[in-house]
């Protein structure tokens, strides 16, 4: 029994079958088939030889012993025989003995042998021996075959003769190999399946898929109905991520990924689960507490394994790595990876408070720089949603830190899609300083400390929450601005530079005053280098004036270089590719002229008014409306702007429209003749603005603008009258053609 147990080989596990490659299985199957064919061929040769030997033995029939030779004998010999017969003492034998002798005489025996022949006695015996005796004298093993190849069994005798029986002698090594091959290639040794038509294959696949769907739905329903008692079913559902049927593997894995994601979103508690200490594990607790601990431990464990499965799916797709089972193709892995990324993005937004959230951030942030546009957009949208809903600021701080490390680690050479800083600032700036706008972090702390001492305890926690969130947002601001400064100083050719300049243009007023001088020098050097696009140079100008319009008022800095740059590049705008850049120009003009009216001279204002009027002639109608709205603000803000409405010269010199210096172009000696052309514009709003400016832009009277136009800023009007939909705004009223009626007397002519 022990020997039998030792020779019995265990059935290989599922993992062992997965580790066996398809090529190895095919080679083993081919070797086994070749070995079987060789053995069968040897066996057929052996049988053929044995049958030939039996035929030879059967063909050579011995002479029947009861029929001996009849020879021609003489009369004398016959007489002698008769005398011998007469001489036999037969009368002395009993009847029984006589009868026995007669019976024996009828059978072949040595008594009836022809002894008169001159041949040796044993020759006929060898020649005519029986078939059985000859078979018994044959060797049991063939000399040409190996000793351990065949085993001769007892033969079978029938009417046709003797049929030898043999079998192959099993060896220890062969038994082990055969057992292993039988176990591994069990599925391959089965009978071939019947060939199915495409319709039958589709029906079979549909049936299998429906069975898997019902199983997934049953498990999910059981978990959601009673998570405490059915938490172990998560493992069964997660095991379906390793579906091995190639017909339904891709769809089933996608369904399981999404189902698990939705289940975790529903059953995860609203707090972070921490691991128990050794002392807590040793302490006896109530049954309810112990049950809760087991549920939390199982939930965290399954959630961790689920995230690892998603991560491994993405890594396999990135590394173009196929599993040994070869169930899913590389092309299908891309779809699986996209679903895995989508699940991670959903968990990033839905469960920022739960365990392993930082691990999800570490997975998602590098994918924002992925070459696949679909995956990159998914990750960027998820981060944007996280920023919008993160009121406390902890998750946002983690994301910004990982982004900063990613940008620095890749030497600031990342894809332009990584514009998270801008997306974040739009929410962060309104949130971090929403309670006390316009204050620094230190002053905010002082005000909070003063207020908290007077508040009741019922509202203390609310202000403590606001204080903590302000601390988180302030630290995030520091990380973001640090990354901005590194890019401006060390990586001015980085693809992120436009995003950095745009972010600085919007939120430069939040920067510390100590950095203003250095920032202005860097921004001017970027403009002077000529390496920037026109849009980026506009962002530099806007950033510089945002810095000077806030806390920079106390600084004694003359930004004349930025005025000159904007003035000389205004004619670079047109109705083509730079049409959208006019919005940034309108923002720059508002900060440079309207908000700094005390620092702007009359000559500079007149020069910009004249050049903007000329620019309004060759741009789209929404741009013309925005420019004329800016001119209206200039005419109402600065005195003596109506000089340009008079044709007569008001001073010495001649207007030089090609000069790049607004202070010295003698704009006071020209007129706004462009307004007469704009009053004939096809757009009705442009006509209204031109007629309004031609009479001096009055606030009252018949020539005043309606309230919907006079109270809206230039940038808002630019967006309101946009024609991106390739239609007129406002729409052109349809004209009904008049019917021509011919009088009767005309018909006569």
C-alpha cells in the first residue's frame, strides 16, 4: 500500500496549470503521441512475426500416427508377420486387457510407429511435433527488442490457432512522465468537440455570459443586503477577476471591476479604519464589537486586494505583458486598463477619507501624463472633481505634492495636459481666503484667534474646521508657487510654462511681496527673449500688472516696458488664429489702464484709444464689441478724450501710427475716423457702440447705451456675442419678399 501511495501522483493545482505554458503542453502532447506511435509500431511488428511463426507451424502438419506407411512387401514377409501374429499369446490375456490394447492401437503411440524405416528415430518426431509443443519451446522475449519493453502474457487458443498476448512493461520514470502528461494535458486528450456554426457559437457565448452576469448580480445583491454577514462573498466575487474562459473573459472582468467599485462605494464607512494594536487584540470585547472588528478587517483586506488587482492590470498593459494562460490578448488589455483607471478615478473622488487614498493618488497622478488621451483625460477630470469637493484640503494637498514631485522628477518635461495647478487655483483662491478676503495668512490667524475667544462652544468646532482647512490650503499654495518659481527659473522651455504663466496671471496677488522684484525681472526677460508665443507673452504682461495692482502699489516700479510691448503687438491680432487672444488683451487693458488710471498719462491713454479703434476694423464682431466697450471705459475714465472726435489739430507734431512708443506717437493730433466706418457695420451691436462713442459716450440721453450693454464688462460682452457656433449673434431677422403686382395697363404695353 505504501509503494502504491508513493507512485500515485497528486493532481496538479490550478496555479500549476496556469504556470504551464501552452507551448510546453503542446510539446508534451506531441512527445506522448510519438511515443505511443513507436510502441504501437513495435507491437505490430512483434505480432506479425508471431503470426508468421504460427502459420509456419500450422502449415507443416505431421503425419497422422494412426495411418502408417503401406509398403510393398513380399509374400515371405507377410508369412513371417502372420506367424508372428499367430505366435502372440493373445489367448493368455484377459478380455479387458485385450480391449485396452485394441483401443490403444487406434491411437498414435510409439507402438504403431513404423520401425521398418531406415531414418533416425528422432527425425520425424522433430519434424512433426505438435503446435503447442513448438510454441512452448519458442523464446519469451525477442532478441531485437529491449528487455523491459514488452511482457508476454498467457496466449489465447481458438479455432484459428494460438493468439499470443503481450503488454508494455511500465517503468517508474515513464509512469511519472505519463501521469504528469495525463494530468497537465487532461483537457487536450479528450475527444474533439463537435464543430459549431457561428450562430451556435454566438448562442453559447451569450448563454455563458448570461450565467456569469446572474452570478455577479447574486453576489452583489447578497453583499449589499447584509454586508456584515456576507463580507466573505467579496472574495468570491473578486476571484472572478481571473475568469479563464476566453469567450467571456474580457467582459466578465470588466463587469466585476465596476461591480466591486460600486459595492465599495456603498458599504465603506465614513471614517478611516486603523489597524488594531496588540493590546487591543488581547482585550476581550463584546460580540457586537468583535463582529464589527471582523467586518472592518475583512473590508480593508478585500479593498486592498482589489486595488492591487487594478494596479496589476494597468501595469500589465503598460509593460505589454501577457499572462501564461494567454486568455486575453494585448488589444483587449487596453480596454481592461481603461476600466481599471476609471474605477480608480471614481474611488479617488468618492472615498477621499478611506484607507489607501494616498496610494490611489500615487497611481492616478502619473497617468495624467499618459500618452493615451482617454486615460489622461479621465485622470485630469478626476483630479479636478476632487479639488472642487475637497473642503478640508487634505486630499488636495496630497495631489499637489505628488504632482510637484512628478514634474521635478521628469525635469519639468511633461505633457501640457498637466494643468492641474490652474484648475486648482480657481477653487483654492476663492476658498482659502473666502472668510476674510484680501488678507494674508498671518492676519487671518490673528483674526481667527480673536474671534474664537468670543464665540460660544456650539460654533467652536465650525471655526476650528475653517482654520484647519485654511492651514491646508495655505500649505498647498506654498507647494504650487514653489513649483511655479522652479519652472520660471530653471525650465523656461518646459511645456508647462504656458500653464504657469496663466496661473500667475490669475493669482499673482497671492504671492509674497518679497518676490515681486525678481518676478518682474524674470517676466520681462521672457518677453525680451522672443521664445514665447504671443499668448504666453500676454500672460506675462497680465501677471506683471496683477502683481503691481495689488500689494505692488507700494513699490516704486515703472512698468513702461510692458505698456510698450502690448502697444506694439496689438496689430498682431486678427480674425484668424489669434482671435481668442483678444480676451486676454481686454483683461490686460482693464488692469493696465482703468485700474491704474492715476499712474497713466493722457498721451498713453490717447495712443491706446486710437490703436484700439483701428484694431476694431479687422476683427470678428464679438471682438469689436469688446474693444469698443473698453474704449467707452477709457473715454469716461480719462479727461479730454474727446480731442480725438475733432478734426482740427490740437498741438504740435504729426501723428506717427507706426511708432512703437505710445508716449511719443502724437496721438492727440489725429481723429477717430474709424467710428464712421463702424457705424455702417453689419452687426447691430457694433453700430450701437460706434454711434454711442461718436457723440462722446454719454451716460444719459437718447444716445446712451441700454443697460444690458452699459453695465456689462468688456470680457463678458466678448463671450456673449461669440460666433463659435457659426451663426449670427443676434440672429438676422428673415425678410419676406414683396410680391410684385403688375397693373393692367403695363400688361397692355
